[in-house]
């Protein structure tokens, strides 16, 4: 039988502090994770419940702050094309990330 050398990862791991970072919540209250707000809602017109994922408010505020910063960086004496060249990659990337969810109302 071959014995493998013990490495640092084979030591017993401590769980001190990891429970402090864990938030247990009910799905109807919802949770924010990686910019998504996941929450269970009743489908309008029926008694069925569905889980919806849409962009969290914090993610929306972050892109609005980025757009505001980019608008301020481009001077007012610049043509609109200069502003659009800076804005398009940021907005397109944000929209592409949030496209799979229920983002129609947020993105419109």
C-alpha cells in the first residue's frame, strides 16, 4: 500500500467564521447573489408559484454609476460619438450578463 505525503489541505479545516457569512432566508423573501435577485412570486392570474431571477438593485445602481462616471469623463465639447464609443461596451456587457433572467422591465 502506498502512503501519500500529507499536504496542507489534508489538515482538519476550521469552520470558525464561515457560519457568520451565511444568511439563511426564505425563498419568498428572496436573496441577492452575483447581481441577481432570486425570489418566488405567484404567477398573475393563477395560484402557481414561480422562482424569478432579475437584476438586483445594487447591480442596477452600479451600472448607473458607471454610466454617470463615463459621461462625466467625456467632456461636453466632445461629439456624441465619443461618448457612445465609451458607453457601448459597458452597457452591452451588463445587458448580456442579465439577459437570461426576467429582465425585461429592468432593461426597458
